[in-house]
């Protein structure tokens, strides 16, 4: 269950799993601490999404190479 | 009016008033900072961002037990709730015809071009230095607006594996960005 914290903070869980993880978070201090640590990461990844080079024909990462 | 009913009405009114007061306090405390963060992910669409903040505040009010948490955890939770609302909204929008919101809008509305390009480069570098397995799941989920289950299908690996790789990949990325002095 604990490894769900990354998927939770990124918002990539299905709705039922998202809600289940939130209930887990209510009682899990380890995940609470990790949520605080990871909460800025999505915005940092957004920099990549919003950057002018981050279009579909020119992905900034190595996938298409 | 029957005194008993009058009494009950009074109690309902004060419960409503208390709810309104609590929501107003939440707005005062978190509304401004939340709006600044949410606007970044709505491509500066202010109306959308305001709707997202409103929904986030209402959810916080409905889950008021979580408001007993320490402030940094409340804030992390609120940001996550708001991000999820934006992502759900974007998913709904993406099934509508393209002319509703041309994809260029997001990119044209980005302020501070050079500064953001620099942070984008740092994040891209960090992502590149992850293992292939870790980078792949970050790309196939968050960066492409896909859920764990959708990415699992595309990658042909179990959802539990995607979730676990995402966890270790995100932790590694966080460490890399912290070393580069990007993470706060």
C-alpha cells in the first residue's frame, strides 16, 4: 500500500484506488511524511510538460530515440 | 410557529452559519496560495483555477478530520486534492472536440520563458539519468496524463509493477533534484 503514495501525489490512480489510498493516508504516518516530501515533484514535472519543447512531435525525453 | 420547530430551525441555521464560517476561514488560510499553484497547472486559466480551488476547499471542509493534521501535511493534501481535480477536468476536456481548447493555449500562457526553460532542462536531465524502467513509468503515467492501469496496459506489465516502479522512480527523481538544489 505504501508505494501508492507516488501515484497518489501524481494523481494517476483510478478514482476508487485514489480514495482507498486517502483512507490509508489517514492512519499511515510513513505515507504522510512521504507525501510532504514528494508534494513539489508534480509541479517540477509540469515544467517539462509546459516547456516549449515538450510537444508531441518533440518529446524532451529519450522514448522516441 | 410551533416552539419546537422554531428551536430546530434555529439550530439548523446556526449549523449552516458555522459551516459557512469554517469554509470562509479555509479560504482565508489556503485560498490565495492554492490559487497561485493551481493556476500553473490550468495554463493560467483563472476561471478554471478558481473553480478548482473552490472544490478543493469544499472537499477539505467535508473531510474536516484531516484539518487536524499538522499544517505541512494539510497543505500537501490540499495541493494533491487540487491537482487531482485539475487532472480529472483535463481528462474530461480532452474527450471534447479540439476547438474548445486548442493545445497551444497552455504553452502560450506560460510566463517567464527562459527561467522555466531552464528548470525544464534540469528536470529533463534528472529524468534522463534515471534507470530506463523508472523513467518509462513516469513518462507513461503523469507526463502523458495516463492512469497506472492505462500505462500498465500500454507497457504490458502488471499495474502493481507500474505503481512500485513509479514509487522508486519518483523517489530517485526527488533525490536527484534535491542534489541539484531544485527541490524545496
